[in-house]
């Protein structure tokens, strides 16, 4: 298990013990179930975990990974989401359920769990992509990603290899910044296609006042504020990237490439470009 998943597993073990007893196949979903959706490294883990802790509700994370299923397989119905939920009801039984890949399975989730509520977590694409590349120890300013980097990911981080190549969606690759930008766009469009059915959470608003934001979010969702998360709010649920580096320094010439790719959707979430995108 990777370091980030190990840290999360240690923290969630206590919450899992508060989960309802496992039912048989086809067990009903937990009342008031909340799915936390969002791109990888958008802050979904911290927000979901702190929401569960604040409200003293059960929490499960990384459903596909836990059950050794890849996003590309579920998109191809091998297995379908319905089959996965029937076979592993415990993975969907908590009040708060988080899996980054679920943002790309929203129609299936909404059909399978018609009474569920959905949070969509968005993060500035420059910081989101930077955080992904920090996690993979890949610079953001490369003209091209060397083949040996793809080989390294394929060998040691297969899940991330599917992300950085676009293979999760049956794509054959492209410039690594374009692929990661397109993933951000795909996630953003999931929300923009159904904004009335989701609660929008901007990572930057959460980061500015973590305890206050989570408590307000819990109340808005009809959950009780039970626990003070002050001692947990700054816990690193996944390895921290270099948030001090500026986008210009991290991406170099690739910053314009990233912003141009995401330019149509960035303003919809309050993100302004740093480079001139004329022409």
C-alpha cells in the first residue's frame, strides 16, 4: 500500500468501527448517504474525512482501489457499478463515501443511489495539477514527459499511470499537461452538467477556514456538529506537495498551455488566468 493510502487507512480504522453492521448482498444504503466527488488531489480526502469526524458519522474511502477495481473497468461495465455495489455493500454503507474516480461515474451513482447527496470538490487547476505532479515527483515544466517516467509509473504506480496517460478513458496519451488538464475539465463538467444536484465545495474556501467551513457544511447537509476538529484539521491525509512554489516557477512555459486548456471553465469556479491567452 502506498504511503498516502497507509496514512488514510490508519486514520479511518476508528471510523470504520462505528459503521453499521454489514448486511447481505443488496443491503440498503446508509440513510442520508453523502458521496464526495472530485478530481485526484483536489482535497476530497481531507474534506470527506473531516466532515465524517465532525459529525461523528461513518466514512469509507477509495472504494475502487479497496475492491481492486479500475475506473476503466467500471466504465466498461466490467463490473458495472451496480454489480460492484451488490457484491461489496459494505463499501457503500457509510454516511460519507469518497472515491475520486466516482466523479467520472456520477450518472451510474445517481441511478444506483437515488436518495444520496453529492458534494463536488473543485480546486484551482494549476494547484490541482501541480499537486498531482508533486505526488508523482514529476516536474511541471518539461517539454515532454520522458518515456522512462511513463515506464516508472507503469511499473510502480499503475493507477497513476492510467491517470497521466488518459488510459482510464481509453485514450492513448498526449502531452502530460494536456492529459491532466483534460481530466480536470472532465471532472468540472460533471458538476456543471448537474449543478442543481450537487453541493459545490471550493478547496480554497475550505482551506481558508477549515473548522468553520466543515461545521457549516455539516449543518447545511443536515448533519450534527458533534466533534471539534481543531486538532485534526491540519492533518496530512495524503503527502503534502510544494504549495509555496508559484505556478509560473513550477510550470514555466507549460503554464500557458494548462490555462489555455482550462480557460473556458476556470471562470465558472472563480479562477482567473495568470498568463495572456489572446489569440
